[in-house]
């Protein structure tokens, strides 16, 4: 391990990063502190998890006769520490997760509602299992759709398979903000991805929701936010905490700004295209869309001259978000 960081410093940095992305990480911190003390006593001088120290840690727990849930709780944070160090070029042993499999959620507190349904004898258990196993298919398409179409998360999660016209490449957004329906054309790339997704998921999730949750319901906003935080953490993007960001809704804002930036760069008539963007995003008025003009200028200063030339001072500074909050 690099002498520039000790195991204690690595643990502190990992815990800080986890909490910055929304995790409490209290019990995990206690486990890592205990592991560091164990390693210092049994393997002096080692400042990173090694195969010997990790296996000794697990063996000691097994000799105490701990429950499977406890054993998993002792192994997972140490594995996460090793992965964290490995991403920074530090040699550390990552114990394969299957050696200490996670127990059913009845004996755990971190995921209280999902896994117990997989073991349920009720008729819906098979469908729930399929939904759980399709999560790796659902999430990438969900977030791509939110960004590429500038959707609100509430609009995306309520899409049904019948709301996709794959031939025309159009999504139908039903009862958006203000109770209005609208049609949203999609790019050729997203249409192809939706077609692949449709063939993989349709009819296999126990319901007709495009992005299924559990028990025949669509994904919840909380579930979407949780996965977004997880992806931010995996990409090593910091989160400012509740009320700050990045947020899922920022994908919608980014889509608007990127389109305006592209139009300006290509010399398009932005005045004519702004109402198109308004209709596409489902804004109640053009004032909500005008907000993105100033936001675009602030993010890309070279566009300021174009905006001033086209609009003068008609559009007010972007001191607040869109009038409809979206």
C-alpha cells in the first residue's frame, strides 16, 4: 500500500464518500474500525486488506458462531474498502461476494421489502422474482429515457408498454403536469434501445408498466432516487446531500440546455425552436422554457452574444428555476 495513506485514513475517506452520496454508513464504519484493529494486532504493518487478514477475519467470526446476516455484514464493508483502495491503485484483496452470500431480507435491515417476496409461496412470487432480476435491464433504459426525452421522473415511471409506438418512435406521456397528455418523438438510437428492452422485458414482469417496481406497481420516486445515488457513487460523482444535487430532475434540465447549445452552435433559429422545446418538455408557458436560455448562457458564455442579439433584455436573468418547477 502507498505510504501516503494508512488503513485508518482510507476508512475515513471511504465513509466520507459514502455519506456524501446519501448513505448513513454507521454500522459499516464500526465494522471497518474493528477490522483495522484486528489487522493491526494479527498482521502488523499491513495497511490494506490482504487475503490472509480477510480470511482470518471471517474465520474468527465463524468460530464465534455468528448468524449468516452478521457474517455478511462483517465481510461486505471490508470488501468495499478493498475495492475503494483498488480503484486508487492500491493492492488490496477483494473477497468474492459469493463466499458470504447475503441472507434473506427477514434477517437484514438494509433492504427490508424486496427479497422476502422471492421466497413467498404466494402466486405473485414468480412475477416478483422476474421483476427483481430485470432491474439491470430497467435502470439503464429508464435514465436514458429521462435524459434523452427530457422527462420528469414522475412521467417516466408511469409509462406503460402501450405508450410506446416503436414503429413511429413516439412516446405518449399521459396526464403529465397539469393533467395534459403529449407525444414525445425519440431519437433513432433510443428507439432501437427501447425496442431491445421491449423484447427482453415485455410480458415478463407481471404487469404492463414499462419500468416495473414490485407487486404490480410502477417504480416509486424513492426507488429511482436511490438508484440514481448509487450510480453517482459508482461514477465517483459527489452528492451535495438532501436539497442539493445532482438530482434525477437535473437530467431534464441538462437535456434542455444541451439542445439549446446545439441549436446556437448550428446557427438554428432558436426563436422558432423555443416553442417546440416548450411543447416537447410539457411546459405550461414559454416563460418556463425561456429560463433555459439564460441558464445556457451562464454555462456557455460564448452564447451570451447570440442571446443578446436575438432577445436583448427580454428574457430575465436565471435567478430561479422554471415557473412550473420543472
